C-alpha cells in the first residue's frame, strides 16, 4: 500500500511542478506583451523645422515620423533645392529616446551649430543644421529648453 501512496504523491508533486512552471511562463509572456504594447504606443516627439533658404525665405515644416532625410532627391522627406546639397545629404532619426542627426556622406558636409558634423549627434531644440546654403533650425516637441547643443 505504501508503494501506491508514494506513486500518487510523486504524480501530485509532478503535476504541481508543471502547473507552477506553466503559471511562471504565462506570467512572463503577459509581462513581455504589456511591455511591447507600451513601447509600441510610445511615439517620437514631433519635429518642427524652420528652413532658412539661401535666397532669404523661411518655411516651417512639422514631421511626425521617426526618421527623415534631407536632400535634393525627390524621394527625401525634406527636398532642398540647393546645388551645394547632395541627393541624400543628412538623416534625422529618433531612437534611444532622442533625436539624432547624421551626415550621409555628403560631398560638402554638414554643420551643426557652426561645427562640422563628423559622427551621429543628439539634437536639441534650437540646434541649427547647415546643409550647403540652407540652414534648418530644429524644435523638438513642446520643449521649453531653447539652448542649442554645444561642443565640449
């Protein structure tokens, strides 16, 4: 009789262990699902750009997407008609919770706040991106900090 009792106890213990394992995996899966949903709902702040053309005119454009390119190519998000600008000149992208600017190997280079842009750099409200004879002043979302990025 004791052998039957030991067998029943072993089966009960196995069932409890598998039930606990199932509950733990379900809890982890549900947590990952909620975290993924929270990340999907988090949006990049709007990017408001004041474009100062070499001819003296200024236009404003607002973008909601997480990546945009400047250049003369009609496929760019912001088409700039300036002979000193490459077809795909510069890219702005939102990742790691910040807007970044990156030169795309342009012929004449890109300047950020009067300094040559050599590596991808974090943008802040008030930063000025210079491409050829065109300057673009960046405003991020509803940021109240008007101080541009400074090189240390």
